[in-house]
C-alpha cells in the first residue's frame, strides 16, 4: 500500500532518504506482525503434532502389550523372522564390501 506524503523539502536527497527510511520501517513492522503470527501458528501446530505422536506411541505400546499377552508364540515367531531378515541384510552388506 503506497501512501503519498506532503514534504516541505521539495524532493531533496535527505527528504527522499527520510521517506525511504519511513517506508522501510512500515514494511518491517508489517513483516514482523505477519511472521510473528506465522511463528505462533507453527509453534501451536508443532505442539499438536507432538501431542498426537505421544498419543499414538501410547496406543502402540498398549497394542503390542495386548498382542504379546494374547499371542506369545506368534509374537515370538514374528520377532525371530524380523531378526533373521536384519541378520541377512547385514551379512549381505558385509559381503559386498
């Protein structure tokens, strides 16, 4: 938004510099307000995401605990299979080096 100001120095260099400084001050104040609001919004969003991650982690822990109690042999078999896959990948990577 451009505003027209009356000056009594008839376009002198110092008058021009003063107007530029004033415009820059206005611009920086507007930017500070906009980015300040954005930073607040980003901080709130990050907090919400962290809260959801904590809730998800708690739900996952409850699920795993329940599954281990209800199906211990299945859980053991899955763990052994995952361990075997990880060991195979490590062995293959070491063979290529």
